[in-house]
C-alpha cells in the first residue's frame, strides 16, 4: 500500500502532508478491524509487517510518499473479503480527511487447511501402531500453508512433526533469527510418510479385494 502525501521541511509541517502521520492512524485502525468488524466467534489477525518512508540521513525532510504492508490470518473463508471491505472504508475516510491519494493492493493467498476426519483418524492409527512416536491433536494455528489447495480437491489430512528436544538451541520459534531444529526430526518425518503410504496402500488393496 502506498500513501501519497506532500513532502516538505520538518520546520514547516503545516506546508506539507506527512504520510507517516496518516499511516500511523491507518495501521491502528486496521489492527482494530478484528475486534470492531469481525464477529467474536470468528478468529482473525491483522498484522503490519512492513513500512518504509524517508531516510535516516535527511531527518529534516518530510517524505512525500510512504509504503507499508502486512498480513491477515483467519480460519473462515468469508472473513478476508470483509476485512478488505473494512480496510477500503477506513482508507477512504482517513485519506479523504487529509486530502491525499493512495494505492491499495489486497491479495488473498492460501485458504485454511481443513483435515478430513476419516483420513486424520487413519493417519493417527497407522502412526500409533507402527511408529514409536507420540501423536497429539493441536489447536488450530494461524500460519499459512498451501497444502489447503490439495484438501479442496480430495479428502486429506495435514500432520506436523515436532522438531525440538527441549534444548535451548532448538526452542526458538519459526522465523526467529536463532531458529534451529533437531535434524533427527527429518528421520521421523520420512519414516512417517513412508509408513503411512505403505499401510494405506495395503488397506486400499484389501478393500478392492473385498469389493468395497
């Protein structure tokens, strides 16, 4: 998103339109969308993750443009459009009040992953019976995963592999600058994929032989 303000000198802000001031109001308003515009029964997150304006060398210059962006997360398919509509209304109101233009871009990415109950139970049974690993059910997470495209075509299930060993080095979360994993988890993941594929193939073969 780009805000088109009016550049000027820091000593005479009344002769300029500072896009930084406008962006600060927009970001605050955007972050309030989940609580003000989305039903409490539906989870939604709006996060500003990028902002760029001016430079650290010329601190006496009010920039004429500002660019910022972010990310939204939700479990409900209808919520992204409602958030987009709310953002447009906020933009028209705040930018209109300052008399500035803007460029707004909004892209919907991967949808939520919805695990098929039958396939999930099948995977859990195979892993519990064939591998010496602990299987637990997690609460839904807001991270993005394009595996959802597969689950829209065929019944599917998505499983995660734990990758830390309660040591300090492996406890940092995803995208943390010190993020690290216990590479032994790769072996567990490979065994799980192979075992599920083999056992599921056996079950499909037995079903065909029985005429099911």
